C-alpha cells in the first residue's frame, strides 16, 4: 500500500509528526505507520 494523502509511513517517531496528526484530524482522517519504510515494509534493528 503506497503513501497517499491519508497514509504515511515513518521509520521512527519524531515529535514533528504531531503536525501530521493534527492535519489528519482536521481533514478526513488518516493513518501514520511508525516502524515502516516508504514502501510499507516493517523495519527494525538487526
């Protein structure tokens, strides 16, 4: 599932993403997936 207007993939949390949360809340909603690369694949430490 690619990134869209209401879907974002982020590799790790940053407080700056609170703006995305507010933006989704003020629009039609959305999802932010933390721990995934831009292709939606789960990433982690090995």
